[in-house]
């Protein structure tokens, strides 16, 4: 019987990974610190009673060592995410926490078969684009001065022409333009380098925007679908940054869980960073309208001339690499949104936490306004 440790196993992705592994006959241990921003009610009811649950964080070396005992594969999903105002906490949890876990495994000479780390599309800057003259290009992040003028377009880094979006492959330059993105670069590079050094197979899965049942209704800094749902259910308009025409690749959480299982069972992805998405870009405005229609609460979204520096304009994942290994997304966006809405309707006390959080982000300089003309 295969034995897994799922860090962050109480969260959106980690809990679905744990459930899928159990259905496939794995023994599962969960390590999660039950971050209050996400788990305000403590240990969630969806953690199966036959899972070995360890409430701790990655800063506790002794607990990490004990949690890794007897484990074959680590699914490292634990991270601090979203557009939070903290800097040090991102680095402490994501970068340092990952490094410490890898040190513990190395020093104890634990006989792991594989480590799979949750990375993110946030490692890219502006993704890939097509220039009429120069073909596929990889533009740098849009300058702050441009965004302050309300110019949301993406330009060719060679000739300056406005370019169109194309799917972003794994060989696109990475660096991350947010604190979260920077620490995701840290996580995946640490794990992949460490694996090559020790001869332990490792995979970094670059998730696209993940959504679905169990996405926290309490965290106002992450998950645009969850935020739009809670706004509309409180009869408030969804808030769009820029003009709402920026596009993202959305993946249903059960598809993301299946990608993790595939990465554990095949050697075709070992040593690689791998995009996991739907391969289809959808505008944020369209997401707001789909949710509004599905809820039957038709409140138009509002664009207030606000933007977040470092946020990419368009990102669609090129999933050629994972498709070659046998992966195919199964859940269409409309079906996935419907399933999430069924879940959120069953929750109690669905409040709007976004309004207060948005003011904090403005005060901290994470959200900016277009300069008056």
C-alpha cells in the first residue's frame, strides 16, 4: 500500500488530493496548520476520519520529521497564497518552510519515492504573446507608469507593437512579479534542484487558477470565483481590476487532484515544471457574468479604475507537456461553477469579506488607482 503525506491537506487542493488518494487505495497523512484566514472554524468536516491528521506548520522540524515517517510520496500543497499584504510571512511559510522540509528529508535520509510540489502560473511575468512581426514573444511585466495611464495593453518587447495572447509554455521566462509568485519560484526551484542533487524524483506542478467546492469563503484575498460569489450573494457587485478583460485559465479542483495523482504514478514528468490548466483563457468579466447568471442575481460588475502592479494581463496555460503524459481536463467551466455554487449555497453565514480587505490592499499599496486626467 502506498503512503502519502499531503501538506496543506485541509485546504482546497490538498483535501481533494487526499480524497482521491484514499479512493485509489493510498494511506494518507495530512499536515496542516489550519491557517485562521482560511479555516475560521478550525478543522473542516471534510477531513476523512481515517486520515492521520497532524495540526502543525512547516516551522516545526520535529513534527515534520515525525509526519514524514513511513511516507512514500510527499504532495507538498502547503503555502500562504493570494494577494495578501504580508511579505515576511510568504517567505517564511513558502520559501523557508519548503527548504526546511527538504533539509529534514535529506538529513534523516528518508527513503522517499517522490516529492510533488504545488507551484503556480504566478511564476510567469506576462506569459506569452504573438507579435505580427516577431511571432511568439515573452513580454516583461507592464510598467507602473503605463498602468497609471489606464493603458492595459501588452506590448512586444522588440518593436513595441500591441500583441495578442497565446498559450504560455513551460519554457517561458519565470521570475514572479508578486511576493507570492516569487516564493512559488523559490519552492519549485528548491524542490527540483534538491531532487536532482539527491536522486529523488521531483515534479513541480504550475497550477492555473483553481476553484471548486471547499474554496474558502472567508479569505478575501484569493480565488476570484469565491470572491464574486460572496459579493453577489450579499447583493453587492463584483469588483473588476483594470477593465475586467484580462484573461485567466481556470481549473476545477478535481482536475488538479488528478494531475497530482498522475505525477505520482508516471515518471514522464520527473524533474520538470509542468503547467496544469484547461488550456483555455476566459475573461474575468465573463466569469462575473457567468456567476451572476447562474445565481440569478444580476448585478453588473464594476470597474473602478483600480489595478494591481505586477498582475499579468493574460495567462492561458500551454498543457502540451502534461497531455503527452496522459492528462486531460474533464470538468468544463460552466459545470465547475455550478458545482461550486451548489456547495457555497449549503454554507452558513456567507458574508462579504472583500470590502474591508480591498481597503487594506489600497492602504498597503498593493492596489493602485489610475491617475486622474
